[in-house]
């Protein structure tokens, strides 16, 4: 693997880890979703960088485009759930969602 | 290379900012700027289609959806984040970056890869003819998203 | 035309909301059930002759041009398709009555059909990224189906499920990117061939670890199980049946098995990891199920435990173990689907899921009691029901392969399973009839009918177990036991 791939992998790992930490630590529902968006950026960066390193940008672009479409559907569904939760509890605090014990 | 690296640093910076900022609106804007930078990074990797998609969809559409949600959920009390988590985060992040850099340095040249063949064809062909099942999947996931939103916002005449 | 398995549910799902505007109940019910009935008949009737000479590959032409739509149907995929169609049909039958008071039935059927299309697509895909896409298709549909009732519990469960599921997808994609980087290809046969050439042990290990974390989250193996005990009870009963009976197996176990056995190749290290993971889930979830009062929560923990069994059997890697694991996958899909459906009947009749509040329901709901009993005994592994034979196969395979300790643990966990299922029976159905339920009636026709179908199948497969194993399980196990060669040789594109 070319050396530039490791550069992109470095940044991608930073993004994904920041997103994962925020997912565990944050309490505002919308912040949790921003964390998911950051993870998605890390993943799409990694996918395209891999294609770039292999001189295969076209396939990588197709993957990233598809991934972005999936991401949009996911965001729509998640935000719909968040808005419904807000209507129930009048708050965006994830600690209010502690009724189920998991 | 310098430009690319600085763009990448900007991307990570704005993403972290989006996570840390307390005002949700500013966080959404920060996320949009990060998407913009990512789109430019894609352009510079000769991936113009991915760049356009990233900018128009993620920096555009998703930011609009975010701001819509923020507007609809505005009247509740502000959620106070854990102070401990906010303090620990920079520490964690810096430590992670250091470990990350060392691991990457150690992995240099260690991951084997098959040689790559030169690429041919146009993006349209690759997407429509090369990865057609992906398109079926995209249609399915868009349908799923649309029906989900319709189902989750339907009029309730009875509530249990 | 195996594309029909994906295309038909999608097309029907697309038109359902429009039809729902014209006819709120009858037409959507009819269409959804007809679609699934067609898929089931197609799978059963046309499936085996199709694969008699090896896997069927399909490359379509569309408007005169060759389109790269590669689908592959082999024994393993056919087994999964049958499970999906069977449980799916019973779920849609059940929903005819159960989903009446939720509203928006056409929308519900549309989402359910999209989930089924996603699962079918996952099972027929020949490409790593396609597996990921259809996994997401089924997942996005399932988030809103879990939240369908729009109550507080459902929304909370759906949100937590979504969060964890996104983490799983991230892990899976990172692993796919690494494999793409190494091998330059995403199609399963090409990757299998390339990995054999490359001999890149440590990196494949990292990729495998990421896959285990990602697909393990989807399959709800311990320690990745935290979302399931909340999500499955809160969803409407038919959706719980599809989630527990199908989704965790298709997006978790199937994907993991296909990639590990047919692409990476099952190394001894991988086998050990899988066996330990399976055993931890098996025992841990069984203990966790003991303390539960909510019947659907107990069933949810039981699902985690049985998936542990399946992973233990498949992880063992011997032909007998794989056959046992696959047979148990099929049996559990039927039985757990059945149990969630009957629990829905109980919940609808009594308004509660709390076992302590129920009692003596057998007098008022004989059919539900009987089918619930059959389902419970099947999962607990009591002869001559189907669950007994699949568990026996796994235990025999463990002993044969020289792992008597694992076999002993599996047997003990089985006894534990039997114990808590009999507890459900005693608390809910037998004993003195609680006065509150004196006026309770048996569940409506379609709900009862679908549970009777599933229960009869459990009985039939249990009695005709050798026939079932020979016709359906052996081809599937054979494909997996061949390992990497199965994909390289016969899927070579």
C-alpha cells in the first residue's frame, strides 16, 4: 500500500475515534447524531483514499456515492425518531431515555 | 501534498468542533464546513463525482435536515453535557493521535497488496454497468427512508 | 430468475402506499401475503432443481445490454431464502389481525417487504459491498418498524438500536476498505483467490476482528448484545418475530459465516474465537433470561443464547458441526418466530407482558397455549421436535471433534433453557385462571392460523428430521464445508 494511504488512514482513524468517543460520552440526542455523521465522514474518506491508493478511483467513487445515499436515508429516519422522542419527553437528553434497562 | 494535508487537518478540526460546540446551530454549520472540506479533498483526489455528491448532499441536504430538526426541538431545556467528558476529550484525542501516528509509522509498507491495474472506463459506466446491484440497493434504501419518515410522522387518531 | 427474490418485494412495497390510499385494509393485506406466498413457493419448488448442478449465477441483460447484476444461489443461500419466506409469510398472515390498531397498515407492509427484500438481497449477493448495502436496507427499514407504535418505549429502543447498528456498519465498512485495499476487488471469489495468494496473516486478522465486531453486533453476540433486549420486546410482535427469527441471523450469522468460511477460510484461530464467542453468548444469555418477568424480554435473551449455539456449531468447522449449526438456525427461526407471535397474542388478549400477572390462560386460549408449548419445547430441545435434533447434532459434533467440555456446557445450557421455558408455560398458561382474564378470548383467526402453521412445521420437521437434513441442510453444509474452494471454483466470474 502506498505511503499516502497511511496518511489518509491516520486522519480517518482520528475522525472515527472522535465520533465513537462522542457517541459514548455525549448526552444531547442531536449531538449523538452529529457524532454519527463524523464517523460517516471518516469512513467515506477511508473508502475513497483506498481507491486512490489503488489507482481505482472510479469504483471507490461509486462506493462513496452509494454510501452517502444510505447515509441520507439513515439521517432522515434517525431525525424522525429524534423529533418523535422530543414530542414525548420535551427534552433532548438521552438520560431521559433510561426507562429500559438493556 | 501540503494542501491536502492542511485540508485534512481542517476536516478533523471542524468535525471535532462540531462535536464540542455547545450551540447546536453553530455545530451544524461547523459540520457543513467539514463536509465542504471533505468534498474539496475528494476533488483533489480526482474523484469529482464523489466530491460533488459530498458537497451537495452532505453539506447541503443533511445540514438542512439538521437545522430543521434543531428548529423543531428548540423549546426544551438545554441539555447540559457532562463536564468530565468534555475535559477528558482533548486528552483522549491527543493521546489517540499520538498512538495513531506511531501505529501508522509502524505499519508503513507492512500491509501487502496486489498490484493495481490501470483504470479504464467512465464513471457512468462503472456505476451503471459495473455496480448495478448497488443501484437497486440505493432505490431500496431510499424507499425505506421515505416510508420510515411517512410512518413515523403519520397522524395518530388513537394513542396507547 | 432469482432477481425476483429482491425485485418482487421492492416493487410491491413501492406500490403499496398508493394502493393503501384506495383500500386501507383488504388490498394491502392481500398483496403483501400474496407476494410472500409466491416467494415461498418459488423457493421451495424451483430452488432445489436450480442448484442441483452447482450454484446458479445470474447475469442479467437489461434493455439489450449486459448489466453487471451478479447474484448467486447455492445451498446455503437457498436455506436462508426459505427461512425468510416461511417466517415472513407467517408474519404477514399474523399482521392481518395484529396490526389493526396501529394504523397505516399499507406503510407497515411496505417497510416489512423492504426488509425482506434487503434480507434476500444480502443472501444472494456475491460482492462484499452489496452485502453491506442490503444489510443497511434491512436495517433502515427495521429502525422505523421497531418505532412503529410511536410509544415512549419503542422510540427509546429504536434509537439505541440505531446508534449501535451504525457503529456496527462503521466497523464493517472499515474492514471492507482494508480488504479492498489489499486485494483490489470486492467480489467474493476474487477476494478469496487474492487472499490465498497474498498470505497476509496479521492484516487479515485485523480485518476479521473488525468483521466479528460489526457482524457480532448485528447478530447480538455477547458482548455486543446490549441493544437486543430493548429493541425486540418493544417492537410490535410480528416485527419482533422477524427481527429475532430472521434479521439477526441473516445480517449477523449468515454474513459472518459466508465471509469467514467461504472467503477467509476457517483457520484454527478463527474457529477457536468463534467457539468461545458462541459459548459465552450461550451461557451468559441463558442466565440473564432467568430473571426476566417480561415474556418478550425473556424470549429476547433466549435468542441471544440460541445464536450462541448456532455460532458454536458453525465455528467448530467440521461438516457435522456446520450441519448442526445451520439446522439450528432454521429451527430457531421457525420456533422463535412462533414464540414471539404467540407472545403477541397473549399481550393483545391480556394487555400485559408481565408473566407474574398472567395465569391459567390455557383454558381460555387453547390454541395459543398449545402452539406456545410446541415452540418452547422446540427451542429447549425436547424430542421429537426439530430443536432436539439440531442441538443433538451440535453436541455430537463437539464430542467427535474432541471438545467434551464445550459439549458438556452446551448440554447444561440446554437444561437451563428448558427450565426457563417451562417457567413461562407454568406462569402464563397453566395453573389457576387469574380472575382478570376470565373474559379473555382466543386470538383472532389469522393470528392463530399463522402460529398453528409454524407449530405444525416444528413438529413435522422434528419427525421428518432426516428427510429435512438430507434435502435442505446437507447442500448448505456442503457448500460451507468446502470452504474457500466453493466460492473460487464455482462462483468464478
